[in-house]
C-alpha cells in the first residue's frame, strides 16, 4: 500500500544565519528515508514559530532551509513534497505592532462577546505579513481556502482526501503573552463543518 508520510516540525525560531539548526536540513530530511520506499506523498507540517521575531530576513533563511529539506528528500526518492505551515507568536513582528491593533486586542480581552469581522482580523494579523508572504511562497497552494485565521489545505493522495485545518491562534498575540488569554472566534467559523474527507 502507498502511504502519505508526515514530517512534523515546530518552534524552529530562526533568528540569524548563525543558528545551528540551519546546518541540519539534510539530517532532518534523512529521518524520512526509511519511510520513502512505500510513500506516495510527503507532507512537511510546520506548526508555528518558524522565525524568532517574524522578520523577512528570518523567513529568507527559513526558505533556504526548507528548500534544502525538500531537495534532499526528492534526491533520495522522487516523491512530491508539500508544505503546510501555520504561524506561532514568534511569527509576529512586534516592531509593526501599531496602536490600533493594541486597542483592538485590549477590547477583545475585555469583552465577553467581541464583534469580530474582516476589518478586526486584518488589523490584528497585520504584524504577520512577512509570515504570510513566506507561507504562500513555500506552500505554493492555490487551492487552499479560508482567511488568515482559519485556512483549509486539501490534497488527494492515492484516491484519498487529506484536509489540514490551519488555525492562526497567534493573531492576538502580545509581546508579553499572558497564559489563558488567547481568544479565537470559534463562532465565526461554525460553517467550517467537516465535509467528507478521509483524513482531517
């Protein structure tokens, strides 16, 4: 039987070209080699904190790092590799944290039922712009749909459908994070009911 293989990475926190992790993409890719003979698709899932402080120069280093993971896998076995990436709080560039965003987050924090629409989401995610540019280039997935808080990436593998639900829970992150204060507008996404996929 053919299989989909998932390589799950998280909290890489790329800060500068001196980071030791940047010398290890081949080692990371090699973790998959024993699974490649039966694989028909590789997913590299990166669940937050790719960068250390959400800056374009850090994502440029990350892009090279992930390209090397992909090319090392493909050199070993010619199998398609797809990336699925979600942001963490370190993927926010707090140098771009403006007063409007700070005031909005304060009012979300203080409200029992905050009113969330696309303008609120846009302001709160404005400090993740470099992350989104990096993600879109690396994922290169025109079929992903949703918005900047909840995005669905779907794939077909050997006649089976895979759906990755990518939630941006760091959209209201603050530089000094308070445990238990992370709000996500679940009501806004009630319509995201499970359609018929094999793996979600």
